[in-house]
């Protein structure tokens, strides 16, 4: 049975058990969120040398070379000694500059941008509540224009972090955030490549950042943003996005609501289905997919089958945190 050595203690790791599950089972306080190898909240450093390859999937090459790994996807084969990450696991204190509702469920949280805080629009950060519980939220702001960090937080009933943001956080309060990470960003260099952006719910946040960034960087080809919700009341920033489409010729906004009879201008269909009906060939396109995990995974497959290259499909599934058994 492999041993996990961490902060002067040793823990027995069960057969096929991940390092994260082992530490949680034994009551060790460690950070984690998605438990699916996406959010990188549970990153650690192995001091025994190279961790298993599957525990480094998605990490930057520099982090891999420095033996960083994700505990949630690490099933150890032999004894491992761990330390918490140093400068790459750095956290920042940020002050809440505004909080408002974008619809019944979604809170817009703006934070003063801490000195030296670098990010690319569309990336996400991990935000901790006052109990130290961390969750990932995507950035809707763009650093070249905004002096704040903007997050769209969907209030989940009973949610440890979203509930805290929606019910207890107030302007002037302080939060702890991680550095921004994630590959779902606009890379300049191909301004004549059409862009397809599809998101559900707060999946709009990173897409808004990406679209604004692309326009700011002079993207000339069409940018089609499809925002979907079950019910039309779940859409938000509709007027802002319509104004953006009026102001910028390349930008096109398609709000969709799949249930009920939507108001004028909102298509009565799922966002991804509408996008694929409007554009049957996506050969040569760049595609961004954000929001519900099931939508993102299905749309990844469908946009690939419609001709988009895998290298041009960027996806951020908002993987639900698998809460530990009580
Ligand atoms: C890369 C990434 C980016 C993300 N970006 C955003 C974002 O911009 N805005 C945003 O609002 N959220 C985003 N999320 C989801 C977010 O990290 C949290 O999972 C969510 O806010 C719930 O956390 P919580 O602590 O409030 O709820 P928890 O205490 O974790 O859970 C409370 C209840 O809500 C359910 N639940 C938790 N998460 C989800 C979910 N995603 N879908 C459905 N049910 C759920 C749980 O099963 C549980 O019943 C992102 C996730 C990832 C991995």
C-alpha cells in the first residue's frame, strides 16, 4: 500500500485510491474543487521526483518539469512525499468593488484587480470563501480595458462558495483568489478566422471576455456568440450584448431558450443546436465552448464532426465539485 508523506505525517493510500481521496478520507485539510483534473485547485509538488503522467495532464510544461501534479488524478504507485506549491500556488487578496444581480440567479462580482495580477480574458481563478473552501470562476473582464476582475457567479442553493458570495459577501469585503489559469483564451494571429462561441448559463462570462478581447485585438472575421438557457429568464446582459453587436460589425449575438415560449429575438432552441443548424460546416473555424459539462462535451464532439479541427476547439466545462461523503 503506497504511503503519502505530507506535513510531518504519513498516510496509507488504498489500492486505486487517489492522493486527494486518501487525504480527505483521513481528515487532512487540503484545497480542492472539481476533483476531475480541470480546475487545478488541488495542485501539489512531489519531492520524490516525477509524479504519474496522468496527474500532470493540463499543467504547463514548466510546472510539469518542477514535479507539480494534481492530487485528484494521481493514483500513486509507490511512496510519495508532497509539499504545497510555492510561488505558483500564490494567492492574492482582493477587495470587492461591486456586487449586483444580473438575473434572479446570477451575481456579478467585481474585485479590485490586485497589483501584479496577470490574466487572459476567458481564464478562470479559484475563489475561497471565509472557510477556505475554493471554487473556480471565469473572468469576464479584460485587462487592457478594465481595472477590475469581473466574475459571474450562479447562486446554487446551499452552495458553499456561490451561496457565500450571493448572501454574505458585501462591497468593501475581502476575498482570496488564486492566479488565473486555463487555455480557453483568444490567441491573436489569425484575425480572418471565424469564431463560434457557445455557452450556457454563466458560461457567458468567459465568452464575453474572449469576444471583447478578440474585438479589442482587431479580429475582423465574424464572431458568433450563442448564449443558451433553459428558460429565457436565465439569459442575462441581453441589452449589453445587443449593443455590442450594433457597435461592432464582426460581432453577432444569438440568445436561445430551449423551454417555453421565449420573447421576441430569442430563439426557442438549445444554443449549441442552433449554432450547428446555422453553420453546418465549421471547417477552418475556431470554437469556444463554456458552461454545463454535458453541453460542452456533446458540443465538442458535434463541432468536431462539423469540421472544426480539434486544435481549434477550446472547452471549459464547469465541472461540478464532487462533494466528499459526509
Ligand atoms: C473551470 C471552471 C470554471 C467555472 N466557472 C464558473 C463561473 O464562471 N460561474 C459559475 O457560477 N460557476 C463556475 N464554475 C462552477 C463553480 O466552480 C462551482 O462548482 C459552483 O459555483 C458551485 O459551487 P458551490 O460551492 O456554490 O456549491 P457546492 O457547495 O460545491 O455544491 C452545492 C450544490 O450545488 C450542486 N452543484 C455544484 N456545482 C454545480 C454545477 N456546476 N452545476 C450543477 N450543480 C452544481 C452540488 O451538487 C450541490 O448539490 C466553474 C467551474 C469550473 C471547473
